C-alpha cells in the first residue's frame, strides 16, 4: 500500500551512513595529506605532473630537472594562481595548486638587454610629466634653453619647433645619424640664441614654425644645385614657416652651428624681402651686425653660462669679441663668400653705419638702465619697418 511504501522510503533514508575514515588516516598531519596531491608544472605548452613534494624549493628543483633549465643558464620563477612563489612560500594543505606556471629567462639574454642602449622613444611616468610641463612652458614661451640659460622672447618668437621625425633618424640600434630629439634640441638652441632673440625683438619678428628641412627629400636641393647653389633653408609665406638644413649630406652629424645661425638670419631677412637683390643683402648684413654686436655686448658685460661666454658657445668669439671693426670685417668676409668681393665692398658703408648706429643705441640704453631712467633721445626710435629698410 501507499503507507507501507512511504515507510519503506523513510526507512531506507534512515539506513544511509557516512563513510567511516580510519583513525590512522585522521591522525596524519595536513602536510602529509598534501603529498598525495598532484601538481602540474606547465612550461611553454608542455605539462608534467609532480607528486610527493613538500616544499616550493623541491618543486623548483623538479621544474629545472624536467625542463632542462640549468641554474647557471636560466632564471626560473614559479607562479600559482597569479602569484609568484619563492622558497619560503608554504605548500597548500588542501591541494589548491592544480597547476603551476614555470617562467624561465636566459641569463645571457637578460645581460644583453640590460647592457643595450635604452630606447629613447619610451618614457616613464615621471618623464611624461616632465615632458608635459616642458610642452606647456614651450607654448608659453618660458622654457629655458640649457645652452643659454635663457628663453625666447614671449612676444617676438618662433611659435613652434618642428624636427624631422617621420624618417626615424637615430631610432635604430647602431644608427650613426643623430636622433630627432637631438635635432629638436638644436632648434631650441637656435631659437633661444641671445643674438637671435635680440634681433627678433628689435625687428618685431614672429615666425610660425622653425623646422628642420628634410635632408632625404632632395628635390629642392637638386633644383638649387642646378642653378649653381646649395639649398640650406627656405622661408614659406614670409615667416609662416622657416626650415633649416640641420644635418650634413652624409647624415652623420649636424652642420656647424655658426653656419646654421647664418642660414637662419638669411631666412629671417626673407620675411621682409623675397628676391636676392642689393636691398636684401644690405638687410642681411645689418642683421648679422646686430647678431654679432649682441654677443659682443654680453661678453663685455662679463656674463657667462657655465663658465663660458655666449659668443664662445655660438662659435663667434673670434668674429665679435674685439671691437666694432672686427664685426665689420667678419660681416664683409661672409658677404664676399656669398655675393663676391666687389659687391660686398660696395655694401661696406652701410655695414659700418649700421654698426655705429647699433653701438650708439646700445650705449644710450645701457646708460639709461644704470641711472634708472629712460635714455634721452631727441627723436623717437625708428619702427621695425624703418630698421629693415
């Protein structure tokens, strides 16, 4: 009947008993129970089961012996459940390590990596923060150039610097050409050169971009050489962008710094005058006078940067430190190399007149600054356009 069937089911449930564990097994320590558990060592897709280990050191020895990872040749680490194990790590008492990952690094590969040159394109968090601060300072025009200990003028300046980076100069190991970072540092040196800063401030010049001319794209160079010259720089839209050839033809280094400055002044003169006529070369010579005179003035004041004068750092000490006559001869010598001795001689009166004018203006400014008042002058100072013409 239904009642007797229910009683039978209840009776069958009551008759079930849990398995009895022998007393000798219950008396064994937990570590001994772990000896019966199996651990799978996994290394590069290969798996090997290990039993009867009581310490991590024994497990490490099994890994080295199983996968032929000698102690002198490999640095071996064990990982279980995302955590690294060491010799002092306790073995689990519940068989919790079903799988242990084996990671091995060749000591020779590690030594080669540590001795190799660090990739300058990879920056840490601290370097990223520093780069961000420098970027903001660069936008504000307050970034100090370590070569001069000074910055560009906040108003009359190069708004942006652009080194060639798409060619990956100096990125590959063993590359002989300077890195693009070094090219940018050279552009920063040019932009913050005290002579260039004074020249741009006096003539109220603002340039959108000062960039590095791509030395590999030689289409413009070949066209210029066909005319009997060599392209060292160019000015786009009267100062929207100025590009300078920084690297040598063989790409193993940079052009001499005085030559780079001369090219930059040449391109700045194109902000006012496009063709290479007599008016242009007169303006270029006057701007060269202003550049050299500023370095002469700084040297005469005794100002040094890390114990060296700015004229020496710019490589023009022999061209300006010695008086106005030395500046005149230096400028005329440079003009003769560009346009010939006869035309350079015809510009000598303009060069001497401008040199004397700059010296007189600087003297009045210095006297006014020392006395704490403005320089006395009968007429108002000339405008930037008048200086250029």
